[in-house]
């Protein structure tokens, strides 16, 4: 049962409406309510206008009723004066015309109000009868009709119109009150909704900014943690890598101190190992210093004209003397480069090929347009495709595994830094079983290569290295 209640509560929590959705729903309801009130107010105003028009027509009908009765009375009196000889016929005719006109106007107004004027007992019909008697010369009959039946009809008509007017007035009063109430409510809701929407919009903006700030802070914290973790891993890795050559140097030097130079061959072997490990240790330190200076923007380049072949020989001679098989083919090219940085590039590429490449290492150079292209190739397997895109990044670590296990991960990054710093570039490719690192460096001055020293790229790829019988990459 407890588990069932827990699941039910979880489902209820999952069905809860979020605060932004609730606020939007409330705002929508208020907006719909305001629209409904405004529509009702518009209908009430329309009804109010119709009732006002009917009230005005009722008032006009009452005036026309009194006017018709007076003009009929005047026409009858003038007709009697004609019989007594105190009025002329033209005046009596004018009075009848005026009475006819007033009765016609009354008929029109009563028709507009929807009051029956066709009944024989209606005031309009009685008025027409009075005028007809006057035109026939029956003055006494006309006077009697006006004083009896016509007057009764006019009184009834007046009561009917007054009743319609009063009913319309009551309706107007109710419509006016309703319109006032609807307008008040709508105004109140508008006055309430405007600040409510403003507060909600401000809350949404503030919430969005807060979420953005939190996300940015989380990103920075995550990046900071990654940096701290990378530094810890780097310190651990470099401590191990520095300890390896130092251990060899210390151990073999202890042997030499204890045993002396009893066996020259063995001593020479130990000294060679010490020299090789010292060179490797020196290369690591140079890479560390180079990266640190690059991050600080303090690497200085002293570019001069250098013989590429001589610089390559300076770097490869110690390796060949130590037993590393490196075939070299370099025409007499003069490059514009920093001597120490150029040698560091060559040492790093050869060290990388020696450590991770195949058994066969070739180093050759050629002139391509205005650049010297130096290629260090080996018949090793290369690197995986997912590592290739990060091959020249610093430290080359991802997670807890080094991309190039057993190194501090700076050699190729230093090659990229120094190559670009001297106006060149570096690239990597693995084709036809050969791993190639290609460095382009600018040539110094005008044409420096003789026709006999030019090498075609395609022919060089198929050339044979002296003594090894393998095709050059």
C-alpha cells in the first residue's frame, strides 16, 4: 500500500501544472472574461441606443398627438366662424390643410412605434373623419365627432404612448446601470490585468535570466572542474614520464660510479643510454617551456637564413649514432626560420616516429613553390580516426586515458605552435601504409635551389631509400 501511495503521489506531482503554464492560463481566462464583458457592454450600449431612439419617438408621438388635436380644434372653430361670417373661406381651408398635415405626421410616427392606426376607432381615423366632415361642410357633425369619439380616441392614444414611453424609460435606466457596471468591471479587470501581465512578464524575464546565469555558472564550474582534473592528470602523467628517464640516468650513473670503467663496451652502452634519456628529458622540458611561453604570449622567434640540410643533419646525427635507423634525403634549401625552434620541431617529429611509428623512418625535404616541405614518414599504423582531429592539441587527454599513452602529450602540439609561429604549418596523413607528418616552412630570399636539385613529388614517393630496399612514402 505504501508503494502504491508513493506511485500515486509521484503521478500527481507529474501532473501538476507548472507555474508559467498556470500564469498563462490565468491570464488567458482574464483576457477571455474581459472580451466577454466588453462584448456584453457593446450589446448593452446597442440596446441602450435602440431604447433611446424609441423613447425619443414616443416623445415625438405625444407632441404630434397634441398638435393634431389642436389643429383639428382650430379647423372646426374656423369653419364655425365662416358660418357666422367672421372668417373667410381661405383661412378655413388653410386650417384644414394644417390639420391634415399634422394628422399625417402623427400617423407616420405611430406607424414607426408599431401602434395600430388602421382601426376605425383609432385617433388617426377619427381625425380623418373630422376633416372629411369639414370638407363636406358638415361643421356641426365635425364638431360633435371631435368632442366625443375623436377626443376619446386621442386620450386613449396618449395613454398608450405614455405607457410605451415609461416602459422604455425603465429599460433605459436598467441598460444604463448595466452598462455602467460592465464598464466598471471591465475597467477594473483591465487595470488588474495590465500590471499582472507586466509582473508576469518581468518574472519570466528574471526567471530566464536567472536560468541563463545558472546555466552559465554550471558551464563555468564544469569547465573549471575539467581544467583542474586535466591539471591533476597532467601532473601525475608528467611526474611518471620525468621519473622514467631520471631513474635510468640515476641508476646507470650509480653503476658507473660503483664499477668504474672496467668494461669499456658496457660503460659505453650505459653512457649512451644516459645520453639518450637525458636528451629525451631535455626535449620534455623544452616542450613544457614552449607551451608555457605560448600561453603567456612570450615566445620570441629569431628567424635567420638556415641551411635545412645542415639543421636536419644536426638533429639526426645523435639519433643515428644511438642506433636509430633514419634515412635522410634533403636538397640544399635555405629556409627562413629560428634555429632552435626548427631543431625542436625535427626532434619532436623524429621522437614521435621512433616511439610510435614503424621500424622504417624516412625524413626527406623538397621545394614546393616558395616553401620547403619537410616530411617525416614511417611505416607504422598511424592513429585512429577519432584521435586524428585532436592530434595537434595540447596534452591530448580525454577522460582518464591519454591519447598517446606514455607521453606528456605536448610534442605534436609544440610542432604546430612553432611551425605556425615561423610562418608555416603542419599536417598529418596516413596513405598507402605510410604515416606522414608534413611541415611547410617559408624559403629564404630568392631562388636558392639549382635545377639539378629539384625533385618531383610523384617521383619521390616512388623512390628507393639507400640500403633498405623499401619504397619511400
